[in-house]
C-alpha cells in the first residue's frame, strides 16, 4: 500500500513538473533514486551555487581583460540601439566573440538539461558565458549608464531575499494554485510575444506593431511581468531544492539543484537590468 502511494506521489510530481519553467530543476521532479548515507544537503547545494556564481564572475573578469587588450583599438563595425538614446558601437571581432559566447552558452545549457552528469562542466561553461555577456552589457554597452548593473544586482539580491522569506515563512507555497497562476503568466507572455511577431509579418498590422514596440509604457509592463515570472520561479526552485534534500536525493543531484537556481537568478538579473535600461533611456529622452 505504501509503495502504491509513493508511486502515485511520483506520478503527481511528473504531471505538474511541466508547470515549472526552469528546465534543469524540472528534471529533478522525475528522480526516483534515494540515498541514505550520501544524500544531498542544503550546505552542498549552497557551496555549488557559489561555485557557479564565481564562474559567472570569472566570465565578467575575462570580458574586462579582453576589452582592455585584444579588443582595444579595434575599428568600429556597426552600431546597435539598446534603448532610447542608448546605443553601442562595436567592432567585428567584438561581435564574433560575443556571438560565440552566446552560442556556447546556449549549447552548454542544453547539455545541462539533457545530460545531467555534464552539469559540473556544462554549468560552469554556461556561467562563464553569461558572466561575459553581463560584463559586456554593463561595462561596455551601457557606457555612462554602467551604474545600472550595480542597481540591478542590488535589486536582484532584494528580490531573492523577499522570495526566500515568503517561501520559508510559508506565506507562498508552490502548490496547485501557485502553479496555475505561474502558468497563466507564462502563457500570456508567450501569447503576447507570438502575436507581436505575427503582427510584424503582416503588412496591414506591421505599423501598429512597430508603434507598440516603441511604446515605453508597454515595454516597461512587459519587463515587469518578466520580473514577476522569474521571481515566482524562485519559489518553484526553492520547493524543488527543498524536496531534493528532504527526500534524500543522492549527493550528485546537488549540481542540478545549484545550476537550476543559478539559471533562474541570472535570468532574474537580466530582466531587472532590462527594465532599468528601458527606464534610463526614457529619462534621458
């Protein structure tokens, strides 16, 4: 009878795991292995999370070194607009390196999702690539607005602290109602993006869509919704990590839990930074 209840519980987790957008931690909901002696711990997950964050910092330092050595003095190739009155002029070599970092980061992310045992390596590579991109955006692309990177970091820490308190205090739980709200926000966000994309392809609606894309108020609202979704995913992440420890998952799954959490944290930081860039561009305008 107890085995039947355990299997039913496992099936329920599998069915609801699709409502969790973090693809790395989603895999943890399907784990059936258990360990009595060599099990996952909060301490181990915290240490591995710090490891990935240090790898992100290494990527930032690497970008600064290349920016002041190899990339210094390179001829300007093109100019890109980040927001109203915020533009960045880049060299061809700079674009190639940045594009390579984006591709490598994406591929390493896929390895982390579908090849769990590769996470110590693929997760590290992903973190380094994300750190490189963040450093480029903050210290190179934003120019005089570089302080936004620090503001985004502070706000990210504040949001993580608030969501952690909401979860540990029991005020917010990753139950069925929570997942329905989260899924509704995801579907709404995806639907809006899809409608905007399709509208830009249709000549009759293209002008209207372009006007919406340049509407600062709408872009701010989209950024806020993105931050809200990423913040709610933290609750889901905390719940999966909690489950990983309490159900005695083998210690090797600490890497998956840590990488999944860092994945969400970096995503949250980027969404907050994107909002600050939009607001800064509007103010200068």
